[in-house]
C-alpha cells in the first residue's frame, strides 16, 4: 500500500501509523525479543503521542505474528 492508502485505511496520521488499532487483516511482524522486553514505546496514531506498554502485550494485538530473529542484532 502507498502511504496515502495506509493513512486513509487506518485513520491514523501520516508518519504516525501504529500497530494498535490497524484494520482487520493487516499483519504485524514482531521480533520475539520485543515480547521479552519489559516496556516498549509504540506510536499512538498521532505524531505528538506515544504509548508505553509491556512487550508481552504485543502478541495479543490482532494480526501480530511473533518471529524469531526478525530484527538483526547490531554490535557497536
């Protein structure tokens, strides 16, 4: 989808799409390490707002799929 289509379908602000409240049928890919994180910050659907939630809630979001090694670890 284009950004314009995603914004129209989700009702969220351009640049502020969040995994919370997406339309039915949209996939949300979650790295398993996120689930094991005590608290995470996700957008709230507006550019000026964020939410802090337990990582353990991510698999409960409709459309969420927890995957192993989705994100690559970066060593500094």
